[in-house]
């Protein structure tokens, strides 16, 4: 079991398997896009599998594949199968924009994928297309249906809340009434270039005015739900319906799914942080907001197993106590993996 300097058990690893993406969401990537890393810089599946085996021996038990868009990397279902078979790994999940799920959901389910988080920023086709810079809402919705049809055990929807997008939280939350889907509202985070984290159409980049605290989203949601005769939400009091992530969950009486809030800024959950992040180019990050990276790719390519394990231990030991409300990181969210 890996325990960090602040007594937190680190048993969760997010792996970005590609920096490439088929969309360019305004809160994640700059308008001009990101220069893709050369393929030789990206970890191979053999390297990822070896790393996960060594990380499992250090106490990592749950994996999430992310990106960029993980489903654009050929053979992703094979990778899921390989990681699911690593001794000590209890779950492998994936975060995706969903557009390629109609093609891949069945293979992923057969490979043993435990859960999928699908990002859905808006239910309005025009807004969705504008914010994702060309994405089609129909593809994302078809991806959700495909995940259910394939029988992937857990399906969650990620909604990044941005003030100028004027999203209607109730429209998303209604989806949990008839479907066992877990909708999570995520506070827009200042990850990316300096103090202009996500330049683009979202009000000129991240700033406090664009960020909406979860308390406000919950209050709006409850007002709307009560007016519509379906609310209010009932808190699940720290009991996550699935997993052990940072979301605080609620449920409408009798609903099949839940509504969660991920409030990194308004209610930081650093004291329960259980994770490391591996970037597609093989750097271990100790915190989403910290630019301290440990180079594991070089050790994977030219070093020994015990060398890799030393890097994992060093990363756990270097986890900062909190993100300290830092604004801006050296890499955009698409390179870190969220
Ligand atoms: N392409 C996949 C997707 O969009 O789900 C996986 C990678 S994406 C970087 C991972 C998650 O980060 C997504 O749920 C996305 O909505 C979220 N995200 C991206 N930029 C964000 C930001 N500035 N603040 C909060 N969440 C963000
Ligand atoms: Fe791509 Fe996901 Fe970032 Fe959108 S949020 S640009 S889909 S990596």
C-alpha cells in the first residue's frame, strides 16, 4: 500500500494514452490546437502494461484511461484487456467524449471495461458544436446509448460548468430519473497556459467569473426541480454510488441514477486525494495543478523494474498537500488527462 507524506493512500492511477483528440473543447485546448507529440515520445502499450504491473505492486488498484481522446488510439480495447488482467488491478475505466463509442463500446465491454465517463458539456446541438469546436451532440448521445447497450457496468456523464454557457443543470439531472446514469457537474478548472488557461470563446479564458461554484449549481438545480415537481435532490451523505472519487452525490427520490458535484475549487478535496497521473509521453504528475513531473519513460526504456518502482515511490512522496488554488499549468488539460 502506498501512503504519502500526509497519510493519504494512493491507489488510483489516471493514464493519458494519447495527447490527440478528435475535438477541441474551448476549456481544454487552445484555439490554435496543440502540437501533437511525436509518436516515439508516446508510451507504447507494452510500456504502459509494464508500468501498471509495477504500479500495482506499489499499491495501485484502479486505473482510468484518458487523453486527449483515448478512443482515437488504435487498439484501446486490447489495452483495457491487458490492464484488466494485471494482478492487483481491480478496475479499469475510461473517460471519453463518447463520439467513437458506437463503434467501440461492445469491444470495450468484452475486454472488461468497468466504467465509462462521457463528457457532455451541453444538450443544445449548437452550443455543443461551438464549445467542442465542431463536435456533434448526436454522436455523444449515441455514445451514451452504445455504452448502455454494450452493458458497460457504470456510465457517468461529466458536465464542466461554465458561466457564460448558461447550461441548465436540471436538463442534465433529469436524465438520472429513468436511467442508471450518474451525472457529475465539474467546476471549470484553471489548467493550462498561465493565467489565460483556456483561451477561446468561453469569455476569453478561465477567470473567476467563468467558474460556477457547485453550491450555486445545486441551488439552481433544486429550485428548478422543485418548481417542476421532481425535486429536491436528497444528499447521499458521502456515500458514492460507484467508485471512490471526489464527487459528492445526491439523488432524486426514486431515481435510478445520481447527481454528483466535483468542486475542486469551492470545496477542495485534496485531503482525500488518492491519485497519480501518467501523461501520454511518460511523465508522472503528482497533482493535476502541479507542474512537478517525474520522467518515467526514460526509466521504462533504459532502466530496471526497481528503477521504475523508485520513480513511483518518489512521485507518491512528492505529492503536495494541496493544489493551493494555483491558476495555470505548463500543459493544457488535454495533455494531462483531466
Ligand atoms: N477526451 C476525453 C473527454 O473529453 O472526456 C478525456 C480527456 S478530458 C481532458 C477529461 C475530462 O476533463 C473531461 O471530462 C473534460 O470535460 C474535463 N475538462 C477538460 N478541461 C477542463 C477544465 N478546464 N476544467 C474542468 N474540467 C475539464
Ligand atoms: Fe478533447 Fe476531451 Fe479535451 Fe474535449 S475535453 S478537447 S474531447 S481531450
